[in-house]
């Protein structure tokens, strides 16, 4: 049996050999990176500009006004509400409450058609335009409603609810900063208003307006009057203060090059940088008003793009 021995020189660490191995690995990594970078430049992800509309909404906090009348109990006794405590739409002559006194039952009828609600806040006689409009002081706080219910013992002449006559105009008073195109709307004595963010806009007539700097106080006739609105005198009015129409693209398609805002647009088999104007509208989307038209193809991720020839297929 013959033993083999490695020489001292063989077992010695050879730095030049390992340096070359590392260099080869680095060159391979660099080559792969160049390949994939070039592939990304030649095959960018493309998106198309679609029609977009951005609506600027302004919320105005204020109070509602309407005409109302207290409905008194016709006798002392236990009250019940045959149509519910409301708000409920009632016709003239409808029984809105019954008073049981011993063996007798007294009916309380609506003197006019309207919305009946068995709830009071104590401000039915004092909540008036003449008290709320003058000056620029903060609008008063209204008291919370005290809801009545079946089975209560009431005295003769004590209110068992109130009636908001219909038809009538619902009115609104509130303060707002002048934003968007509100100045033009106020000048025309019309406001584009919505019940909520997804509602289509309706027109509200401005009865009176008064300004102080960039702040305006508005007295408005509302274009709607749903029964549930009588449950609170507070209200937040949504005003459409402008619309921006343009081409909608992902926010990632927009980049700042130097001092220019733009996108990389696909023209034939080339990508070119195109300056644009527009604004971010949230949800990672950007609406372009100048520079790009609906249907134009742009690079989806502008940070990885550059001008030059590409291969779409």
C-alpha cells in the first residue's frame, strides 16, 4: 500500500485563484443584470390613458331651517302612536296620536299634510332665520331630540310631537371658505350640491350671501327635503366646486425629470419623454389635462423607463 502525500505548496492558500473565481462570478452577475435591464427597457409594461373626471367637493357645515308646529294632546292620558313615532309622512286629517283617558280614547289629528315626528328639542319656537342670520358669529348649537314613545302619560295641551308642513322649502345656513369655482357659482346665485359623494349634482338657489375675506356665509334653498332630515338641525352640505376632465393614468407612470413633470409615451416602436400637466387625484391615479390624450399608450412604471427603441411583442 502506497501513501500519497500532498505537497506543502498544494495545501497552501492561493489568493490569485480565488480572486479570479470571484471576478468571474461578479462578471456573470453583472452580465445577467445588463441582460435583464436591457430586457426591461426593450419590453416595458404598457398602460393606456382612459377618460377621467375629478370632482372637487367642498363640505359646508351648517344648520337647517323649516316651518314646524307643535301638536298638543287633546286630553290627559296615555299616548300611543298608531303610525309610529316617525318621521312619517301624513295626510291632512290623519290620526297621528291617540290619548287613552279611562275608557275614552281621544284622537289627535294632523291639521295639514306633512312629516310628523314624536320628538322635541325645545327649540321649535325659537329656531328662526332672524336669530341665525345676522353677523358672522358661530351658529348656535341645537339641543338633542327627546324622543317620545307609546305609553307615556301626558297632560292636556302638552305637545305629543310636531308637524313639519309639506310642501315647503328646506333652508340651510352655513359658513364656507371660497374654493374652486364657488365664487362664480355664488355670483350666479346657484350652487351645485350633492346629498353624498356619489350623488349626481343638483342646483340649490342662494337666497342671500355675505362675504368676509375668503369666508362666505350662505343662506340656501335646498333642492330636497327627505323626512329623516327633521331628526337633526345640523347638516353638512356637499358642494361641487369644480370638475377636471382629462386622461387618467397610474401615478407610477408620472415622473419628474429635472423641473419637468412628464410620462414616457409609446410612439410606434419608440419611447419618448412627454411633459404633462395635471394632478394627483388619489387612489394612486393621476389625471392629465395637457400632454396626453385618452387612448395614448404610456409606460406604466416611469422610474424604470428611458427614451429609445422598444419591442412590444
